[in-house]
């Protein structure tokens, strides 16, 4: 499980150094290959260990191409998926197209999300986080299903 938040800097070539605690976890999973793709819900990126990505990809492939939303999700997530292997210093290259989508320039936030990471431009993350915090307690509809049954 990946959890926690790190603020990191990209180098001049667009490489991100994966924090050592996460590299250790990835090594324990025997996963030296990662998959980076667009998050179709927010302007950030998702970073998966290859094994986890293969499970997601199988679920995507099971979706109908005749359902417009399913097809778009598949096109975005699979079409922009990029395999990456960390170099000797634990750095992965974030392709220019993906950096552009997420407005990533130099500073990024890497957020553990259990089976994956979210990678945000730091300024975008700060704006989004503040919006979420400001909306806590708003007149949001009652939680349903799984969220309602979660006792925190």
C-alpha cells in the first residue's frame, strides 16, 4: 500500500526521483516497471506498479467500445499509458505530453493512494486541496453506498 505525501522537484530532463520508502515497497513487490497515465477525473497523473496496472487494464478492456464514456476512458487511460523503469538513482521520466496535461513544470506533489500514486503540479495541488478543504461541511448530498458504510 502506498500512502503519504511528498513534495518533489523534477530535474531538467523531466525526471522524478521516487522517494526511497516507496522504492523499497516497489522492490518488495518485485515491480521495477511502473505505468504512468492520465487521470481522467482530475488534471493529475496516476502512477501504477505494472502488476496493478495490468489489473486495471483488464478491467478497462472489458468495457464496451459502444458506450461512449467507456470508450473515452479507455482511450485516455490506455492511450496515454507510458511504461517507465527507474534509473539507478530511482528516477522516472515523465513524458512531455503527460507533464503538459497535468501542467507540471518543476515542483510536484506525489500522493500515495493505496494501489497507486497521484502526481500533481504543486500549485494545482494546493488550489485543489484548498477547494476540497473549503467545501468540507457544505450542503453536499448525503454519502451513498460504500462511502456511507465506511466508519472512520
